[in-house]
């Protein structure tokens, strides 16, 4: 398989598979989708140039992602009692750029994200930009950037991964 | 159900030296009285003057739930205006910040315009007011100006009430924490930078404020966040430098002894800071050329003195909390008895390496964001208190830890870090203002 190139259709399908892992709380599998230098970024402002000198909602490298994923397994994650559940409702992903020779894609996907905990439910609208690369014959995430529609609003806790 | 309005004694009965009645958190009526008596009569943080660098720049927020505009005038002064058109009362500005067109505030409804000092510049077809009795009214003076405003080294505070303690009387020596934050800039200048995190809490504002100098909670509430980070890093060889995020997480799960020895210093009127001797920020790695730049700016001895002061949280009761050692602030905006907006800002130390801005940006994201694993557990606990306090059988909240009767003679001083004395100090001030009293140290 490793020599077989991955096509655009596979990159689009990946977007659905990725969201499903989060929604099913298969977070170790989701974590493994990121490259070693992968990042999960949710900017705090529209058009924010970077996550180093400007605060973000998420700007997680793999270490910080690991902290989140492991924390959610802890019985002492008090804010997760009762646990939160989430659902991504994806619009058709569109290939923004595709470099089949280098096996690299950018896929843009508008979506609605619902996070529920007990009697409360939070609904967010966002656009994700998945920067994908193929490593050893499978797609991996170099960057997942999530642009929240109301990124500058006063928000309650967002505990899972939009 | 007790009615507190017009019953001063009932309000005072809510506060004992070492306990408070649940109604201070759960009663909507007490909340209304707090807005009228505590939040109007004390000095509330409005904003930082770097948010309005040039004439005509404005920043909008709320003081005691009333919308206000912080605006810089053509004379360079930063004023605080009520965000209300003198005519029919429309909020003049709805954007959170900006620059007013042609240097004037203009009402979107009938086009009345105002100078940044609040005075009326134009009313369309002004002749319509001739002989109507309009001249001489409050409206004719323009937008209501908050007269009691102090810009302390860039930090703008307002007291809405005409009478009350002066700024210096109210804050006194607690201002040393703002001093230390400003002094940490080699140029002596700070700039708000890096964005504002706005985190909505479904709890009473006091739960947040009290928590800032509650040092018995981090190792419990934050075990899942900081403890997990500690475990993940545990296998790493000593030689591998700790990433900044790990440096910032780890001290949250330090033991009781660490937090106790850190110490807490109390001032009158509810102000306090933890980290008298050291704090969770003490062991951060040095940042590049920063110390050298500080020595050049202040001289070696003074620079050491400034950087040796590594305070944890300072509470400027009731609205502002600051972390001088990493140049960040959190501002409490009460909305209802069970709803509070917490806004977190970070500063650039003008003239210092950009890495310091990046450090505070990382910290505030890890700790203060709506997406923060530390913040999640704090907020969960606050809401759990809000719900738990509605139960019958025990209407009192214990603040006994390390209480000594001698405290009541005057609370200013140093105490062990895990004492609940900072909360007792806050309620002492609370009771005084809620009963219409004056600040300690104020002339009667």
C-alpha cells in the first residue's frame, strides 16, 4: 500500500473519518492522526496571523494534545462529571489545494459542532482547514485549524475538540 | 425569604468574622444591592490606557453593569463616559473598541455629536430646542462624565458614586503590585497585546475573586490537568529542557507546604496578594536578554529588586486581579447573581524581548481560556458551589482556616499562604460597603 498514492477523494473521506473519531471519543486514535510536529489551532480572532504572540483558544502541539487526551481519562477530571459528548455536522469538504506529487492537501470544511453535557448543549459554527500529508501510505494531520464563527464572543467551557 | 433592601441589619448579619451566609452568593437581591453599594462606591478597573493610544480612540466595557466608554481626548486625557446619548438614551458606541469618526462620538439614532470630553458639539436643527427649557438640563451638558477616574500608571479605575473613598485611601500600599508589573518593563511602559479571552462563568463573581488567593485548591481541582502534565513529563531525562507549557503547569500540583510558605499579604478594603516570598512563577527559565535590558534600564541592584518580586495573584477588590510576574490580568464583570464574565488580558513589556509576550500568551491560554483544562475544573467547582448552596441544613460557608480573633483589630499584614484570611478580609470590606460605610483609612 505504501507506494500507492493517495487521491483527493481519500483526503475528503479523511475529514469525515477524523470527525467521527472525536465524536466517538476514540481520542487515542484521533491523537495518532497528527504528525509529530502536528498542531491543533483555534484562533481567538479573525485573520489571526499566528498563535505565538497572540492568544488562541487552542494552539496545541502534540504534548499539549496528549495532556488533554490523557486528562479526559482521569476520574479526577471533575469538569467531566458527567462527561461531555460532541457531534460534528460537516458540510461537504472542499479541496483547497492538492499536491499529488508531494502528497499534501489542504481541505476546507464548514461545520456545526454540538457539545452536550447533562442538560446543557453548546452549538458552535466553524470552518476547519485540515493540512494533510501522506506518511507511510496514510494520511496524517500537520495542522488542523478551526476558525470559530464567534471566536471573540464570551464563551462557556469548550471541553472537547471542535 | 428575607428581604434585604432597607434592612441593613439583615445584610450585616450575613457576614461573621469567619463565615458568610449563602445568600451573599445565591440571593438575586443581594446581587442588586452589591451593584448599588459595593460596585458603585469602590474603585473599579475600567481598562488600560494603551487600549486608547490616540485622541478619539475608545474602548467600551461595563462598570457595575452600566455601559461606559473609556476614551482619549484631544488633550491626551483618558476619560470615562456613560455610554448613553444625552437625548433619548441610546448607547452611543456598540463596538468594543475603535476610533470615533472625525474625532466625535455620534449617536446612531438622531445624529447628536459629542466631543471626547462628553460635551455636545452639534444637535441637528438645534433651533428646535430654543425656548423649550432644554438649556440647563442634564441633557444639555452632554454625555454624563464619570468624574472620579484615576489613571494609575496606565491602569484606569473609576468610582461611579460622587462620594466615597479616594483612590489612594482605597488601594493604599496594595498598588505595589501594579508598580511591580509596570516596573518589569525596561521602558516603564506596558501595552495590552495578544488579545482578550472572554470566559463566561455560570457562578457568582465572588467565587472567582475568592479563588484567586485560595491556595488549598490547585493540587485538588487541577490534579487532572497539571498532574497529567507532570506524569507525561516524568520519564524525561533531566538534561531535556522543560517546554514552557510544562514549566507553567507543574507548580499547580505543588504540595500544601509550598503554597503555605508562599504567604499571603493583606491590605485593607479587601485587597491581597499571595506569593509574598515566592510563587508558582518563581522557577521559570530566564528569557534571553531580558535581565540584561532591565539592568541597563534600572541599574543592577534595582533590576534585581524588581525581578525578585515574584507575586502570585493580587486581588484589587472587587474587580481586578493581576499577575505581575507574568504580566497578565483578569477582570471580573458581574452580570447576575449566578453569571459572571471573566476577561483575561496580557501585556507586552515595551522594550523587552517578544518571548515574554509569548510566555504570558501561553499561560493565559493554558489557564484562563474557555478551552483551558485548568479553567474547566475551576468553573465546574464554582458552579458546584452555586448549586450546592441551595441545599437546606447548613446555610453558612466556612472561612475558618487559620482564623485568629486578633484579625478583627485590623487585617493588614502577612499570613501563612493557605489561610483563608484573604476571603475574610474581602467580606470585612464587603460588609462595610454594603452597609453604606466608608473605606478603612477614609476620613469620616
